[in-house]
C-alpha cells in the first residue's frame, strides 16, 4: 500500500512499542445541553460527544495502523486507519461521532467507525487500546467494569459526572474530574499544548 503522496505508510508497531501510549482524558458523560458539544459540530449528543485522548509519552513514534480502540464489549469500536502514527509527545483524539469542528490544538482527530460511537458506559466499562490481533496494550476501567475483569488502572466510581476525567499531573498521575469547561480535547486540562 502506498499513500497518494508516494510515501510508504508506517507499519503497525509492536505491543511493546505501544505501551508508551497513555489515555490522558476520557469523556464518557458529556455535560448537558450546549456545553456538552465536545466535538464542536453544533449539537450536543450523548454518544457523538464522547471522547478519548491518547498521548505518546515514549521516545519513539508509534504506528497505530490497524490497532483498535474499544470497550468491554468490543475491542474494535474504532480501528485506526492506515498511516496513523504518533510521534513522541503527540496527542490524538477519538470522538464518538459527529463532524468534529475546531482546531483542537492541531492534533490528529478521528471519529469512531463502529456504528458512530465509542459507547462508553457511565456506570462502568473497560476502555482498551489493542493491537490489530486484539491483544490489549493499554486499559482503563471504572465502576463495575461492565462485567469484565477490571484493568490495573481502575476507578472504583462511575463516570456520571457531566465532565471528562483527566490525569493529574498530566500524562502520569491519577484520575480527577476535569474542571472548567469539563473537557479539553487536544490540549492539557489547563489549555496548554502537549510538548510545551
């Protein structure tokens, strides 16, 4: 396969390389009404405005082509397309659906390709990043874990909070409820760009 620009697309990275990808922000319960329009398309939608922000905290690029982002029920609610690569310090945001509109700090933005939603369950779920073969590389769970085995990175509470959860400190800390607008796709919680 070749891209239109003539460059050969990246080859999917190994699970070991992908271990440096972290979930940094997760919005399973968008705020009510207009403030919940996280994807910026002009309409608040409970499924389409869900989001997951991933960041490469490693020292080398990771090719996510063919990798999956999913939940307890389906590890491939979104499959990253050919050419999806994250350089060190770069972030990527996956929305549940809609037509994401806005700069999002210039990060790569994608939309879940499984029935247009990530389908994150507020009461409990298992969010996971998987290799093309379905091997889980990174996982986060909360609440009742939707009946699955909970991940090592687990929040005992549900995510019914009308806001995202984000790491504090960024990229490495525990999970806290996002302040301010309730979410910040593509930037740190305080609005700073990744890599600054």
